[in-house]
C-alpha cells in the first residue's frame, strides 16, 4: 500500500505524456480578424420582439428561430441545429407565451433549421410544414453524401476551433456540435409545390416556394401584418451562392427571381432566419434591389465571359461587383464570396471541364509532382522554394508547392510545418469566416486532429428514414475492389412491415430493389427499426446478431462476409 502514491504519480505522468502527444492546437494565439469581430455584437443571444405577436430568437445557435403567436396556439418557423439548441429557444419562447405549438414550418432542409425540431414538438404533436422537395434533400444529405459533407461542414463552421480561432460564422455566432449533440428532425406531414394559403392559430399566411439557397426553400408571407419570413434567401452578408462544404448547383437565377417576388410583395418588415430583422419598406426595397442586382451581375457577367470562352480562373480574375454593390453593408463577403460564386455558375452550366484541352485528361498528382520537383532541381531545391515562398509571405504558393512536395514525400515534417504555418496565415487574413475556418481546421488536421462525426441522430429520427434511403446509402458504400468477383443475392424480410428488399451484388455493383428479384443466397429476417438503427450505427452488428434480433438463412459467415463488402468504418 505504501507505494500507491508513486503508482498514482506514475499513471498521472503517463497520462500527461499521452495528453501531450495528442495535443493538437495553435502554437501562438490566432489573430482575430477585426472586421469579423465587429459582427459579434449583432449575434448577441436575445429575443427580439418584431411585432406584438412575432418574436425572433437570435444568437442561440447558427440560425434564428421565429415564434408567431396566434389566438390559442403558436407557430414555430425554423428549429435550430440540435435538440439542445431547440430546447433553449423553446424555453425562452415559453417565457413569452405558454400556448401550445400548433405548427412548425421549415424554411428549407439545412441542418441549422431542422435538427432541433423534436425539442419543440415534444408532447405537442404539431403539424410540420415544408416544401415538397425538402424530404428528398434531407435524405440525400443523410444517406448519400453525409460523410464528406459533415467533414467539410465541420471545417467550414470551425466546430473544432477554440474561442480565439472561432470569432463567429458570419451569419450567426457558431454551430455548436460536440460528440454528445443529439439531432431530432421530424419529417413534414404537410407539403406543397408552388404555394399554400393557410390559416393556423387564427393567423392567415401564405407559403410560397422560393428556390434560392436551396431548391426546397420557402418563404412565409403574413399579408395582414405585411411581414415576410424569408429563410436564408436574404441575410446580412454576400449570399452563399456556392457553399464550400459542397452542394449541388444553386440556381442563382431562381434565387434572384425569389428576391423579386419578395420585392413586389412590398413587405414592411422582413425576418430572415439569420441576422437581424429589417424594418421599413424603403430600406427593404433598397436592400432587396442591391441583393438581387449582385446576384444577377454575377450570373450575367459569368455567362457572358463563358460565352467568350473564358475559363473559371480567368472569370474570377475579371468579375468584380460594381462599386455601389461592393460598398453595400448587405454584400460584404462574411459568408458567400464572389470568387466561389463565379466558379459555381460556370460549373452549374458547363460542369467540371473548363474547356482547355490540357484539362481533358490531366497527369496524375504523382506525375505532376515528379515533374515539378525535377523542374525545381530535385527534392532539396523544391523544399528551398517552399521556404523562400513562406519567407516572402506567398502563402498560397506555399500551399501549391507543398501539395506537390507532400505528394512525393508524405511524411516530411519540415514541409508539413511550412504548410501548417501558411494555412494559419491564410486563415488569419480572411474576413470570410468559412475560408478562415477551413484553413485553420486544415492546419489542425495536419497536426493530427481527427475530423469525425460529432452528432448522434435521435432514435425517432432514425426510425422515420425510409428504407429506400437506407438501401441506396448502402449501395453507395459498396467496396468495388472487395466485391469485384462477387455474385450474390441477399433478401431482407422485414418482420414488422412485411416488406421485402433485395440487394444483389454483381461484380462491383449492388443493385437494390424493393421486392424479391430471384431466389436468394441469403435471407435476413429483421425488424425495420433494428435495421435502421444498425445503419445509423446506433447499434453494433455483432451484439445485435447475438441478441437474436437478426435471423439469417444461408449461414452466418456468409452474412458477415456480405456485410464486409461495404465500407462500414467510423
Ligand atoms: Zn441557415
């Protein structure tokens, strides 16, 4: 017993050594961008009374949430990014009124507007309104491109950055995701195509399809109050015509048309789902006109240049907003950027190929890097170029050179160090928070930060996902190399719903059908809820199998081997 303190000390030392080894962070405090910092005041957490019966919660998370109070119940527009954020806003709204929630309206499918819904809906069973395309985009993000969108979104929103590095997100204070964050979206039960005129809780409102930041976007017009709730089609920064976390083309012509619809409604008040409300028809008209003009300018001048044969790089060099728009406080690049927007318009119309035959079938990264290293005069000479570029503060050039260098010498710490320092310098210089966070997080990742999913979907949210989404997601995870010689038919019989689905592996392809296509090699009998929880990684496959909740005809080993054909990491 006497040696216990020494053992504790030893264990403490070991844990400290391990901690230090894992420590990822900035050696010096990251410089604050003053222009960005100036926005902080506008994101202070508070409830703004917009009209007698309309309140907006600002600063509780990345987006706003809006309360519309009716005679005997209330309507919530947008629900925050998580159950915790939604619960905090709900508690604040409860201080204004105790009336039950009759309806929730999602302005669009983005994370920061929907994943707190179950906090608001708890014990209240409200109707959930959305545009008819909303579930499609929700499922795309959840099942098809979730991994990469999450990874890039975490960089863009700076979710791994500490308070020094993360000043704000340009459209709101921050996206608060940590490993305990629970998400709870409820699928809409009332959808529409073009418009929907309803009276909820005695409040007359018109929902209009307003494609813009997303194709499933809607806006809410209260004709009697002349108040417009515009979602993310207008906020106080240059619009995110392209988002660097990755997105299908945002048809910016449709976005401009939606802004025109907003102009001609002649609202007296606009309540956006990010940044503060806007008051007075005259200023609203000015802001909307500038905003739509900026979008049309980007669109038209990009298309004009494209038709002259200019490539994206050339277009970015040439296209700058007219002075009066550059000076508008509503068009400062605190979220979107003109350079990204121009590239996105080009890509939206013409796709990846810039028209230059050099780029039809380019060299591999390794061939390119080898050629550049030879041109520089060898490894050491290329390294000297990196060092010199850094000393001359040519940080973008450092990134480009280290791309080549690290392709050939993956673990070269000296080159990595220059790249990390260049990323930090570039991040510090950016007043655009998306770019700032992306550079800074990339610097942390080079030091070993693991950019992994930090959120947990709620059970009810997982159960509401259609089987088609689960199976299409599975097919897109088939490991082609492992399954290239595999021919196998697996039928899933769902014991609760009696549905039958087939997954047929055909040498690198998994065909999925919602019926039995031929006599199976393996039949799996399972409840839909269990299968969905497995797909969402809320359960461990082996434990579930051992518990008897999955029954396999055709051999357990065959089933395990089948599952191993899919990428199941995380
Ligand atoms: Zn948003």
